């Protein structure tokens, strides 16, 4: 099982009831060493205030969620926004900037063009990311999000993009997105030296929503410990974020309860 | 665009309002040459009566839906049920038996074991399928169904299984399940000589349900004509089934309207 010192709270897990300062305090109170904030929470709180608060609370930042979205609006707009995201990630000392690449542009059926546009955007901001010391963590999202969220769908594809882009780019692997893949273990092994983040939650057998119906570790069907062992065997020893979008269950609960359960389940299932 | 003579009605498209005899009559009335029945409809009508009715109406059977489900109940039960399905497919002259392999067994997180069990079941019934002249069409299902419907998730994986199993096995490719795959065109090309069926519908950008929210061709984001051209280029010139599970739209409409729209959209989008 993974050491509890690797546990990170992705703030989306309690996003309906805690703002960023409450998340920082919550992590400190529960003895959680890492936090994975979102940009909206950072903007609401103020980047400098957040950076100071996180530092003062003794927390480390596993990653900032999220850059990317190359296919919404114009590419120039997306590039500008990602430049700001890189600055924000640097300001809070994030170990990486998580990139969700975006789906098909409105009205388009051209996956190849959408993917090319993502690579174009990534290449455009990569020099700045390298200079800032903020690696870009490409997150393959579940194929069910291909139309509207991510034309990057598999670990193999993400690693292909890393090879195209070169230094300063890696992958963030979320068990929710990759567990089903017949190639997942082979590709995790191939990812050695490229793994920038590892996210956990669970896939509920009776999933009711394509976005907000994730489960707590242990409540679903994913062999989380097996994937964690594979990621470790590929050389990753960094933080492990718990990121649960759950409109029907966890978002409605008291966040202190969520963090307590999360810690127990992390020790038992991750 | 594909010739209208290749159009097949998968009866699930109108399953809420037409039984099998109504589907047969509907196809005849609308000048649709092919039909893809389901086993429950066949059982309700009687296999011999259905076979005669289909023949008398001048229809051909593109495929019988469906065998498989190796991971529910015992393997021996599944094998027995698949033997019956092969007999039924032979009795109605189906071009293939479509196989949906099943998800993880209840309570299991072991994908490798579930996949091994599917291969074991397939190998057990394959001699009978060969003797009956009923090829088994392995259908990779969308990764979002991996927990509860299909541990066979990609075209590449389906072709790997075909190679393991040998003669008498091929693939049924449904655009809904495979469109997102970065390897789909490469794998369709690899599938030459193994393509037993091609199914169409569309992926709605705002998908609300993991099973019953498919769109009519043209209403979603899939480059259907592009995939059809790839399948043709790989040597497939057989029937093309329209299979739409749609609890919020098409299932509620008058089936005669559905068939009329389906024909127009087939000519325009496939």
C-alpha cells in the first residue's frame, strides 16, 4: 500500500462546500501534506495569498488543475490562457500543470485536426513552461469525454505526444480514465521518466453520469493498488491525488467526513 | 456514400414499439433489404416462424444480436446459451452472430481473468460455430461499458483475440464504440478479412446516459462516412446496420417515421 505521506487532496473532491482557504486549512487539520488546487479557486482567493497560505500551512502542491482546452475559442486565446496558467503554477510552486486538452471544436467531426491543434498549442507554450520549471502533465481522459473534453484518450497516445514534444512534458494518469485499457500496464511501464502525476478515485459499476459520478476508492471496480504498484514500478514516487467528482454522494457530505474517509480508503485501497 | 442496398435495420432501433414480425413487415414496406434481429424478439416469435417470415419477405439477416456474456453466471451456462445462439443464427441464416463479451464478474476487479474467461468461452463454442457456418463477430464495446458489459474495449484488442482464436471469428465494428480511438483507422486496415459487421448511429455531444442515448446519423460528432470508407477500403462490402438505443428520442417516435429518417440519413451521412 502507498504511504499516507503521498496523499494529496485534489480540491475538486470537496468543491461544493470548501473554497481554497478552507481546503488548505482542512489538509493541515487532517495531516495531509499535499494539495492539488484548481484555477478557479486560485483566482477567487488570489494567487499570491494562496501561495503564502499554502506555504505557511506547510503544504506542497502536487499539481495545478488545469491548462489545455486548446480547441475551445481561438488557439491564440487558449495559448494566452495557458501562459497565465503556467505563471500561476510557478507562483504556487506546483509540481506540474495538469493539461486537459479539450474535445472536438463545436460543429467539427475532424479528430485529426483537433489533435493537431492541441499539439500546436502545447508546442507554443512549452518554452515558457520549461523556463518556469513547470512541467506540463498531459492527462488522457476517458474515451467517453472525446467529444466535449479530451481528444487525448489513452496513455499510449499521451506518451506519443510526449515523444513528439520533448523535454518538459509528461503524463498525469488517473485510474478513472485509464483502468479499462488493455494496454494500460504496458504503457505505464513505457511511461518511465514521464509520470508527473497519479490520480485516484473509483469507477462505480452502475455509473449514472459521464462526468460527476465517480466513486471513493474501494467502492468501485478498479484495481487501484495494482495500477499504483505499476506506476511505482515505473519509477514514480510522487504525490497521489484523490480527485472525486460526485454530485450524488461525496459533494453533498461534510468535507471533514470526506477527508477522514479518504484517508482511511487511501491506506486500505491505494 | 454507401449504397442503400446495404442498409440493415437492427431491431433495437425500434424495440419499444415493434416486435419482430412488425420489424420484418416494416423493412419490407420501406424497401430495406437487411434485418438484424435480437434473440429476445426471436424467442417471442419463434425461431422457425421468424425464419420463414424473413425469407418470405425477401429479407437477408445481417447478424443476430447477441451471444457472449461469458462473465455472467457460470462459464458452463454461458457456453450452453451460446450454443443455442449459434443454432438460432444458423436457423435464420444470419451472416454472423454478434458477440458482446460481458463485463467484470460481480465483485471482481480482475480484468485479466475476465478477459481470459471470454477467450475460454469463445474457444469452447467455436468448433460448433464453424460447423454451422456462423462466424462469431466480436464487438468491441466503448470503454465506458468495461465494468458491466464488455471487457473487450478496442478494435486492436478484438483483432488480437481473432488471431488467438483463428478461423471462424471476426469483428463487428460499431462507430459508436470505436470512433474516439486514435488507432481506429490503423486497426480497421489491419482488420482486412476479419470484418463481419459494421454498425452505425452517432455520438451526441451532450450524451446523458451511458447506454441509451445514441443519436441518429448526422446528429452527432462521428465522421461516419470516413469510418465507412475505411471499412470499405479494408474489403468490407456487406450490410451496414443502424442500431440506435435512444430512450429520450427515437424509441418514443412512430417506427415508420424512424425508418424514413434512417433511410434519408443513411444516404446522406453513411
